[in-house]
C-alpha cells in the first residue's frame, strides 16, 4: 500500500472531497479539520518512511505533509475523518464518511 500512496487509485469517491486550490494550505486545512471533529493528535501513513506510522499533533503533521511531494494519509478519526496528500502538486482531498 505504501508504494501506491503516491498515486493512490483507491479513494472512495463518495467519501473523498477534493480540496479547492484556494484552500490548499496547512493553515486553512488546520482551521477546517477541527470544525469537522478532528482531535489534536493524528496518525500518519506515508510513502515517506521517515513519516510513516507516526503519531503527531495536527498542525505539525499538516505543515510537514502539505506540499511534501509524498503520498500521505493523515487519519484523525479512523474510518471517519482523514486527509490525503497526493504526490502530484495540488492533489489533496478530505476523506469523510458520508452521514
């Protein structure tokens, strides 16, 4: 799975919402995620092995991952709320289980 994260083909369309260009920065994402229920701590799954399988605070995790050039999933609430950063510039998605 880690090898596929840079161009992850398995995002579930009903659950994945592409983040608009004007909102693709750590500050805006950090503002929105707590409104959706993201806790302060998150779990990082990344093709960058230095970041993979680490637990971090929300803001440092986003600052590290946004524009990193590595496929990464930041899990906030397992199976309910996450953030996906693709290797491709400008490809970020919020992952949220539909109500």
